[in-house]
C-alpha cells in the first residue's frame, strides 16, 4: 500500500552546495546507500548520544554552574541541529519507505501545517 507523502517541493542543489561532491560527498553517498532501518539507526544513535547532554546541562545549571551549563546546552543544541538535522535530511527518503514512519511523518506535517495556519490567522487579527 502506497502512502502519499505531503511536503514542500524539493530544491535542486548545486554540486558546490553539498550535492555530492566535496568533503562530505563520500559520507553522503554511503548514507544514501543504507537501507531504511540502517538509516533509522544512523539518525537514532547520534540523537541518543546528544540528548543526555541536554539533561546534564540542566543538572549543571542546577548545581550553580550557570555559565558551564549554558555552554553545554548551547553545544548540545548546536550539535543536534547541525549533525542530526543534516543526517535526517539525507536519510529521510529511506525512512519514508517504512510504512509506520511515513504515517507518523504525515501526521506530524499535517499538524504542523494546521498549527502554522492557525498562528498566521491569529497574527493577521492582531
């Protein structure tokens, strides 16, 4: 059973913008060659490593070391955004081959789109 995936149209990338050549080209090609469950692991493992650092940052802040705690949380969020988001964008087509993931992704994008429309309509009233 095929599921139609909702989303924005894909943008064409130039080779200079990371489309397959350059320093990260071989890693991107390797990631694109993974299967769906291997792609899931490629995203889940870095996420599982990064997320505890966010909790540790809260504990560090709670022990009175505000500056160190803020640095840790900034580093954790930056790493999560720069690494995991990039990994997800590369392996997303493979993940969408998993029926359960495609259903959840469709639900998420539909809810996100409805929430944005609601906020935009509220903003125009104000």
